[in-house]
């Protein structure tokens, strides 16, 4: 009997010592990068109550409201709430999406009429089709009424393929780009376009390349927002264009935060991208309120974010 009690006590002491040792060893360690459901509930219950629903480290599903946040570029973010997940209507209007698609044939111009013209303009086509693929990805998941929704996912994948193939100058890439131009014209005319079968939801990183997105963002600032807000008179004359270009910028800024892109796991890079999205929404808000001073300030902050980001991540 005494021997049994002694063994039991020894086992209890061993368990206690092991538990204490494990607890001491775990001090100072960071939480694991991968969480199961029970671990998430333990670590993030308080955070979820403070910030709203959504899984930890989710790039698209949690709504966030940022007020008075100092960004990596040294600017302060105003209280603007970006969309999350399928809430793209908070980033871009149906009108802007539709106008972006309808303007595509004019932007393509004669760049795909002949192979020689494609060879000299293939980078332009790559950037445009890349942007259109992102737009159709948004349309496919849009939380509201918008034109072109039914064929959107298929056109997204077809344009994404053509954009990637347009990196090079081959006859096949030219013919594919030419066919996509014809598809867009037929779509806008209200005709039937044969599209590939495609999933409705798709990560931005799977249908777009980051470099052309960055180029389009630079265009949005240097050829759009900056010159159109250079003075109050110019802003008043182009207020609607300013709003639409800022909405496009907000979507592209959201796209580059996709976890599949380079640097997406870098907190500095994500900070710049999130600040860019928020400042773009500030431009939209300022344009809607007919406030030139608000727009000019927000455009200036966008420029600062872009300059600092290029220094750190080019």
C-alpha cells in the first residue's frame, strides 16, 4: 500500500514539474503563425470585440475603421472605413466599374489591329488588360447591381491570361489580345460573348501581376489625380473624373494587399498599401462633398505614400 502511494505521489510530482517547465519555456515566445479555431478564440476574442468580425490576419474579410493612425510615410489617416470581402461597393461605384469597361475599346485603340502595332504597344495592353481583369473580378463579386456581372468571372480569366501573355511579343499573344478586344466591343454592344467557365471568387494575385498594377496606380496619380487637382478651377471642371479615378485607385490599392503578392507579409508594405486605399477614399469623399481643400490634401498624402513606398520597396 505504501509503495502504491509513493508511486502515485512521484507521478503527480513529475507531471507538476513537467507542466511548470513547459510554462517557463513558453514565456516570451510569440504566438504561432498558424492558428486552429480554438487557439484563435483564445488569442483573439478581445481583439475581435474591439475591431469587429473576421479571422486574424485576413486581408479582405474584416471591416476596419482607422482614425488618427500615423502611417509609414508620416501622414495621418482620417476616419474612413474601407470595404471588406465582398463589400466592394464601399470602394467603387457600379457606375465607375461600368465606365471603366466601356472606355476600354478607346484605350486599346489600334494597338491590336496589326501584329507590328501590338509589338510596340504590348506593355500598354498588358497594363490595361491587367486592370480590366481586376475590374471584372470585382464585378463578379460585387455586392449590388452592376452591368456585365454574368460573364464577369469568365472574362476576368480570359483577360488575365492575355495580360500575362502580353509580356512577350509573339503572334499567339497578339491574336489573343485582338480577340479579347473584340470580346469587349461585343460585350459593350450588348451581344453574346463566349467565356470560359470560372469560379466567382478569385484572389487578386491569381488573376493579376503586381508590376502592371503599380504602373496603373502611378498613372492614377501622375496623369489623373495630381493634374486634375492642381487648382480649384481644374478640380471643379473634373470633379466626376477625380472621384472615379480615386475609386479605381482604392480598388487597386486593395488588390496589392492580396497575400499572394510579393511583400504582402511585410508590415511596412501593407501599411503603405492600406494608407493608399484610405487616402483614395478620402479623395472620393472630398469630391462627393465638393471640397477642393480635402481632395488636394488627400492627393498630397497619396503622393507622399507613393514616394516613400518606392524608396523602400522598388
